[in-house]
C-alpha cells in the first residue's frame, strides 16, 4: 500500500512494511522510543479515564460470582482437590477478569478507531508495524495486570489465595494478558462493525473462558471432554494461575507455560504480518 494517497476519492491507509530502499526503520537498533512510549501512555490513559468501567466493574462481577457459589450453591462447604471450593474458584475468577479485560482493551481501541474513521491517527505517526503492535498490546497487558491485582486483593478476605509460587502468578498473568491482547487486536483488524466484534466475544472468548475449568476441575470430565479441555489455551491460563496462588494444578504447569509461549509467538507473528499488509485498515 502507498501512503495517504487519494485514489478516486478513497483514502488509503499507509503501508507499514519496511522501506523498499533497505533501510532498517523500526528495527531493534532503530526504535522510535518517544513515539512508542507516547502510544503506550495513550492506551493506558484511555482505559484509566473510565476506571469505574474498566477496573471496578470486574471487582463487582467477581464478588457476585463468589456470593452465588458460596451462598446459593453451598460452595463454602465443598472441596475440590483438597481445596475449599472458594479457594479453588478464586484464581479462575481472577483469570476470567484478565481474559475479558485484556481482550476488550485492544479490541475496543482498534475497532472504535476504525468505525469512527480515525484509524489514521494510529497509522500516520512514524511507528513501524512492530512498534504499533507492541504499544497497543502492552496497553492491554497493563490493564490485565491491574485488573488481576485489584480483583485478587478483593478476594483475599474470602479465600486463601496468598501466592504459593510467585513466578507462576506473574508468568501466567503476563502470558494470558498478552495472548488476549493479541486476540483482541486480531479480532478488531478483522471486524468492520461492532456487531462482528460482539460476535467474537459472545461466541468465542466467553465460551472458551467458561469451559476452561474456572468453576470445576477438568479431572471430573469424561475422557473425551477432558481431552478437549486440554487443548483449550484458556485452561492453561486458569490452571497456571491456580497453581501459583494455591499450589494446586489439574494439568501440567510446564506444558501450559510452553503452550502459551507458542500461542503468543504465533499470534504475534500473524498480527504483525496482517498489520504490515494494512489488512482492513483503509480509512
């Protein structure tokens, strides 16, 4: 794609590929640090301006889930894998909040810009495709970490979720936030209207997060469904955080860590390739 050239009255998004003359704009040694930092701060300030919706709302949702399972369903007297049910449940609820918010941050940022016609504000600054992707994605990762911290602190009076393995807590929150931020970015690239974006959330993200061992142990599933659960990356996000906070895991922590690393790399490569092509980014 060419720069912002007008052809038949249609504005075109600028190409984000490397220059044809072989220069190394945007490489490791030639990073636009000021532009990258500015984009990152913009993404963080965007969700912090509506902190009631982006940070406090997940806390309210989490407390409602805890109330339902502890009062209505007798969760206070149940155990799963030698853990009190609320202690088993809490890490899953924390990770669900991370999943929903990291995805929402990047997806809403890009789709709103596309629908309102100001996507050019992302494309025109002197940022390479990698820098643009990194800045927007790190905004989602930051929101994921912030929401995870606030929700975890809220749960401490109700469940024993003092970290047993801090490295696992940090790694799995980071991995989950990164994967969902990249998924949100890809979904927003594909979507051209809010209905399509809502479809991705309702028919992909929400089902995968609810059917990933959040509310139950996958060890209780029939063999066929157990195998399906092990293929769900959301399961490893929740199981890994549960291991970090309680010491209990239904699957392999090492396999989960490697699985999420591979998924993150694949999603990053796909998003970067599409962004360099200017996929569905015409203004």
